[in-house]
């Protein structure tokens, strides 16, 4: 990757202190030539000034560049584009046009297209742009050089005046359709992300390993493009779901283009610069990926938005690199380097988990320095009068070691050292020493940069006489067949003197005396292949080149006993009870060489149980196993413990305890809500089944007020329904379980109250007669069945099957009026509560007492035509009739007729009567009442009847005319006009020759 210039402060370049270039533009034939470099919208143009700094100019703009010799400067464009020189009125203009895909120019990117407009901080505004610069620039180094120097001049008015003329032309002629669409899409996405990037800039910085940064524009490069704005990576096509395949491919392609373009931006970073190089440290500094836009750099955001990783190699430029720093800073000090070593350092930029390609390697060499501290000298040979020391050369750190400096304390031990040797030799012999003399030594190396530090101090002794008697060995640990012993050096022996030791052992009963078991320089040894529980004697002898010491004092140690053998399988002693029995066992045949200290009995529940619990530990060989459960299997095993350890467990003994009746159950519990006359009970098995499965349950019930239990259920189920109960009553229940051994004890009582029910049936009501038409009905309070009676209903009627409610209320009596005397009535009563209505009482039939007759009805006048009495005269008689009234239980004896002011007329048991001796043409008010033995009944309604007037005198009859068939008769005293024809009727009678009368009526 080509080296890239560092970012510049374009604010200084485009300062107002730089004057405009006033040189005229000459034609191509002159010695000088101004070349207009066209920068299209969204593109950037980068040039190097003569001071070595870079300046970035963002389009749209036309940059005039002056060439002293008239040659066209080399223009470097992104891959996929090519510079094209256009002659316009003698002025050459360089534009960038799309090129075929196989065109890949190399070198620096001088002119390239930006896929979308610069960030808000870099948008050029004509009114805010500084005055155009006037400056000389040095040639651009890289793939090619600008041999001549160029001057740039541009004005804001000129830049924006050419936008319409050139941008439209450039879009239509110098870009293909695909590039144009990609540019527009990326430009739109950048606008959508600007808001998000601002939020990220304001957020706290992340950890050094994760360096998120907003999408910065670098020389026209954005995320997802390389220098040419063309995708430089591969994309994985995925089939879209819910969208067309073409649309999904386009979106994936756009995303890949962005990612790869941003990778290219991150890869556009220059190598780090090494400064302040020391022997073991160096300072590396670097610049972010170049992001000069509009000649300005956002210094406040760039250092925080990129993450960097420093890679260092000390095995060559192409060797293995190691990461030594990761963070957001642009400078780091590397420590702990090796002096006089070639190092190669690279920097790699990262953003949002996207890493660019590492930069080129910066090579530097650390400085040389004094040698490393050498290792302490070691002794090569010793005598009674001399010590020979040797050593190795340390690292010279880039400068050849000139000498070694060996110092010693002359055996004084006061911490003061003096030089005893200096030179290039790596060994030295010190003579004229005393026997068993101790001397301290230290070593240093020296080169052109000075001496190194001294090594650690070491103490060496010269040889002396034979060692003194060592102390007796001590026992570290004893085993069954081994003893581990340890001893120390004889007192006064130099620490560096080579002393060997002989360990001798004698078995107590062997009779062979002491025999050597070990000969060597170690201070510890384990004697093996011994016998258990056996005493052994030991002594140690020290020796060196001068001779042997006296043997140490004899000590005696004993090997440990072995673990005992397996005890005999335990057995049951005596009778097995439900909760206990006794077991016994015999000791093992081999006690391991030591007496048995105790026996341990373990028990496991179940015939196949593997959870063993210790139930006994002691010296006796029998144990009472108690607190057992009836009917259960138990396994027992025994092991013993002695000083030699613990034996293996014996075979297990399987024992089953006999079963017993089950234990008490928990009281039965109510299932669901109680009903008025039944409840449902449920229960569980007893906690103790007695060692046998539960086969039956029994439930007993008794009322709370009296202890008269009775069994209401017996069976294998765990629930039952008890019925035929009384509402609102409390009952006690208790439960017991049975197995093959019989029933167990009852549980505690459980009191359950049935739900309240409607009241019981009332007793038949009692009827009391107050009169023949009035009765009082009384009744008693029935059983309420758990709730109070709220009201009563009394039904009353004359027909048993169709009685009607005549009373509804809380009272216990009711008075009925308006009854009919001597009448049979039926009644019954019913009690009600909030639960419901109880049944009606039995029907009571009652008869009202007899009374005076009822009122006479249908009193009316009898027509004259219906009267057959010959003595009847309408003028003096009135005939009336009536219907017989109700006698109310007593026979009617007579009727009393009241027809005026006279005394009422009493008649017999008739239903009609003729009143005579009345006044003609007189009105009478007539009413009648019935009489029985109890008295007179009420009068009937009154009717008004009038007698007719007396008949007139007979008129004179005359024959006025006659013929053989007719007779004309005439009667009356006067003319017809004088007679009232309305009230007088005439009856004409005629007899034939046989004497039979014939009547004629008329007026």
C-alpha cells in the first residue's frame, strides 16, 4: 500500500493572508501553461505544497495549475477512471471520465470522486469560503513526480459559476448509468446517517478495543468505496423474502460497496513515525486515515472516532507481528524493548468492527546500552586453600563486552566488596584461602556504554576437615512397609561443601546388626520393603573427601500396622420385633498386626438400598438396632478400625421387621362445598402403614350433640359421599386404615357442618272461628335447618286443589274475614328462608259455623198472565216471587215480606206470594228476608210495584147495523174522542148457537 501524507490543517492553508495568484493564463504555445483541473461535484482534488503538506479541494471547482515548462502534470485518479485532456480556446482542461473495468492505474490518488457530499462540517459555502490561496507547491512523490511546480488559484464565484455548465455535462457524458445511480444512493444514505453520527460523536468514547466512529470522508472516500468509489470486495447474494430478487441483490450490493469502500478508507493510513528512540523505549505517532475535506480537518472528532492497533515485529519486516497497543490515541510509548534490535511497526485503523489493511512497516533500531546483569558465578572447583569460579557472558546489548569485574568480600562477611578480577576471561581461581572459609562473590560486565549492574551475591566455602557428627535422623512419616526419614547437615558445615550421607538400619529381630540402606547427598530417604508393626533402629554418618564423621545417635522407629481383615457377616440375635432387634458379629481373622479399636455398624433401608448410615461405633460386638419401621427391609454391614486403618466392609445382612396395624390417619377433609343433605369426604393414607400396604379404610360419623357413632363407609377408596344428612347440622367424622394386620387407631375428629337447607315442613295450622264469616289461623315455627325462617305463606281456598295465597309474612297467625257460613274451607302453611322454601304442611279442612240465611235474590213481580188464582185482582193484589237463599247451615223456616209501613208479613217456606187487600193504583216498596232458627237474614233488594186502578163500569152495547153475515156493534157512553184510549181496554164476548164464547179485544 502506498504511503499517504498525514492530515493537514487546511485552515492554515486557506487563510486570508495568502494573496491571489495574479499571473495571466497563457496559451499552450508559451513557455508557461495554466492547466484547469476540473473537480466535479462530490469529488476532491489533493495536491502537495512546496512545504510538503497536502491540500484537499472539494468540487465543484476548476483549479488552475501553472506549469513553467508547459507540460501536463501527472494526474492520478481512482481505479475505473482516467484523466482526459480537453483543449478549450487554447486552454487545456483535465477532466476525469469513467474507464473500462480493466483500467487500474497505480500510485497516489490525486483526483477522485466522493460518493456523497461532504459532512456538514465540510460543506463549502461561497459566502464563508476564505480568499483563494496563492502558493507554490513542490512535486508530488509516489508512483510519479510532478517535475514542475504548480500554483493553484480559484475563486468562489468561478467555482460555483461553472457548476451548471460542467456538472450536468459530466453526469451525462463522463459517468455511466450504474455509477450515477450508485452515487445517488450512497449520497442519500449518508444524509440519513448524519443524524446518527452526530449522536455518536456526542456519546462517551468506547473501550480501546472498539473504536466506533462516524462515517468520515477522506479525500472523497466514504465507507464502502476505495479511492475510485468502486467496490473492491466480493458480496454474498442472498435471495430476498417478501421482495423481488433484483431489489434484494441491489441492497446487498450497496451494503457491500459501502463496507468495502470504508475498508479502503481505513486502509488509507500512513505508517507510524518512530521518535525518541532509546535503548528500551520508543515513541510511535501516526495520523488517522486522511480526512481532509474542503481544506479543513475536524480535529475534535477524528481522534475519538477511530480505533488503532499497533503491530510490532522483531524478526524481520515479513516476520510475525505482535499487537502491542489497541486504543483511540494516535501516539504510544513502547517499553521493554531489546537494545540494539531492529523493529518493524505497523498501524491498523478500525471503525465499528471494520478493520483496514495495516500500513507499511516503520523500521527503527533501538539504541545500544550497557550489558545485561550477568548471572552469579558458580563454583568449578574447591580445595582447602582455593576456590575456582566460572561464569557466562550476558547479552552485550549492541556493544561488545570489554571486561568482566569479579568482586568478593575477602571472607570478612561485613558486606564490603573489593575487586579481585577484571578481564575477558570467564573463570578465575582465588588462592591463599583458609580451610572452611566462606567468601561472597558478585559479578558485573562492562562495554563501551558502561558497566552493568552486579549479579546476586553468592557464598562459597573452601574445603575443610571431615564432617562433624550429624544429628539423628527424624521420622517424617511412617507406613505399613516403609519409613520416611530426614536428617540435616552437621553443624558448622559450609553450605556449598559437598557432603554425602550413609543411612544404616538394624531390624530388631534379625540379629544382623546395622546395614547401610542409603548412600548419597540427599538429606531424606524412604526405606521400603519393611514389615508391618516392626521396630527398626537407624543412624546416619556424614562424610566428604576428608573422611567420615562419627555416626549419629541411634533412633528407633516402628512401621505402622496394616488394616485389619474383613469381619464376619453379622447375624440376628434373638427375636425380631417390629421396631427393634439385636445383631452380633465375630472379629476378623487377621487384625493387621494391631488390636481392634472399634467396630462400626452401618445400616441401609430397603432390600437394595445403597445409602449407608452409621448406627453404631464401639468395641463391643453386638448392637441393639431400634427405632425401626415395621414391615421394612434393612441391610446391615460391619467394618472394624485399628491403628493400622479401616478394614473392608463385611457382607450385608438383610432383615425384615414384622408388620403391625397402620398408624393413625390424618382426619378426613371436606372435598368441595358441603351440600344440605350430603357431603363428600377425601383422605390420604396414614403416615405409617405398619409395614404392609393399606387395604381398607373405615369412616365413622356421629352428630356433635350426641356421641352415637356409626360407620358410614368401609372400602379401599380414598373418598366417599355421606348422604341422608340434616341441613345445617354439624357432624363429626373420624377415619382409620387397615392392612393385613387389621385396623389401626382412629384419627382425630373432623367436624363438618352441612349447608343450610330450606325449613322443615310446618305442622298443620290450627283454625279458630271468631264468627261464621271470620276465622283466625295459627301455626308453629318448624325446624329452620341452619338458617332463620324469614316468612310464611298461608294458602286458603274452598277447593282443595285450587287454594290461593292469602298471607305472606313473618307472623305466626292470620285472620280471615268475609267467609261464607257453613262452608268447608281448606288451608295449608309453608315456611321460607334465604335458602329456599320448605314443603307445605298437610291440608286442613274446616267448616264455618251456621248462620242466618243469606240474602234473598231474584225478587221480582209475577206477571198477571202467570197467575192462576181466580181471586187475584190486579187492582188490589200484587204477586211477587224470589229464589231461595242459602240457609247457611240452618233450614229456612219462613220469609218476612216488608211492603210498606205496615208490619212485615211472614209467610211460610214458599218462593212466591200474592199480596192482597191493597189499594188500587198505589205504589208499594217490597223487600223480603229469610228466617231460620238462628234468626232473620238480610233483606233483599227493594223493588217498587204498583197496583192497577179499578176497572170501569160496563158500557151499553148497541147493534147499529146487521146483515146476513155481519153485525155492527157500538158501545160506550160518549163519542170516542172523549174517551181515553190509552188506559181503557175493551173485551167483546160473543156466544155462538152452541153457547161457546169468543173473545175480541180492542181499544
